[in-house]
C-alpha cells in the first residue's frame, strides 16, 4: 500500500534507514502499520506530534551500549506519551553481495565494536558508517564485491545482500529496549493480575536528602523501582531531572500513595505513560 493511500493512523515513525533494527521492531510489533523512516529522532517524534504518524518506535537503551542520551533530552520537549515497550534482540548478520570475496566490513561504530573479535577472526578491515542499514544500502549501490556489512537480516532482504553468517556479534544476548510513543491516550484499564510499567519525569526540591525522601514512598508502599536515570536539566548545572520506571499501574492504590509522597518533595512531575510490561521482563526475571 502506498503512502498516499495509508492514513496517519496506520503509520509508525522511526529513526534510521529502512532495514535498521528500529524498522525491524516496527515490523514485528506493528506489521499492519507502514514504517516511515526519518533521519533524526526529533523528526520521528515530531511526525507523531503533527499527526503524520500514529506511533514512533524509539530506542531508549541497549544492554551493551547503554542509554540513548538524546532521547532523554527530547522526551521533556514534547507532549507524547509512552504507550508500550519492546525488547528487540540484536542479531548482527555479516552480509555481502552474491559471489563476493570481502576484505573489509562496514557498519555503525557500535556494531563494529560489538563484533570486534569476529571481525578480527575473519580477517576483515573495519570501516565505520553512519548506521547499519545505511551501510548495507551503500554497499548494494556500489556493487563492490570486496566489501561486506554488519546489519540486520531485514537489511539483507531489502538490499539484495547474501547473509554470510548470523549471530556475528561477540557476545550473545545483546538487546535494545524500544519505547512506543503516541499522542495523549488513556492508560490501559488496571487489572491487578497484570504487570505494568509507569514512567515518570520529575525534579526534586532544593532541600537536604530530597531524592531519598522522594523515592521513599515507593519503598514504603512495596513498589519496585526498575529504572532511575538522572541528567542535568535545561542546559544548566543547577538542577537535575529524573526519569523513573515503576513496576505498577498508575491507578494502583499503592502507586497513588507513593505519588502523593513524591509530590511533597518534588516539582514538575510529569506522567510519561502507563503500559503493559513486555514479556521479556518476566522471561528474564527482572521486573
């Protein structure tokens, strides 16, 4: 179906080239949505704000590379909500044109680093490119039989490349956590037997032990803080903003009591969203 005949409600925005791991995540989670590629995270999020796409699939953190710093800077600047999460295993594939005899390999610097030992064992010269799928596209366009690329299996499919080896990464288990952003929607109805995540942004008041006291309400109400990130706010060195993920639904009475305590010691509290916990969490016992 072409872009002209697909309504915004059936589009999902992501950053990168077609064939990127973000594109793969879109395809797996929302196979009925048309994926729309953007050069930057800001452009992808802005497309949802403008109503040009229903959702944005945005990587928040990677088990090997850590958090995506830019996203923590962008989230406070828009009014979008988190409506879901997705954990995408990163299976780096070594690929080349049919009948190639590669002497070098290109990819995003992070992918090259994650495949360092495998690259050395294969005797390939690493060359950094701006992203994984973009490197695959460049190789296909150049028709260079001396080159190879590290990218997703989807990139090989889209750009006519042959997969030489799957699981080319040095360490297995590399996983990226994606968040799905949408315009304001009501949170899912709370059901006590289901697992949820609630994401919050806040600043603490300028008083001694403010953060300790602000977070104390979650402990006294038996709630699990599964993530806390801090970063300087507004381009200054004066105040810090905190991003917290709590294993609870917004409407859970225990969560509401904890939020009352948080409000006493904090300012600028913002609900980012309440959404079902991804099954990856229970499978790996870290909710």
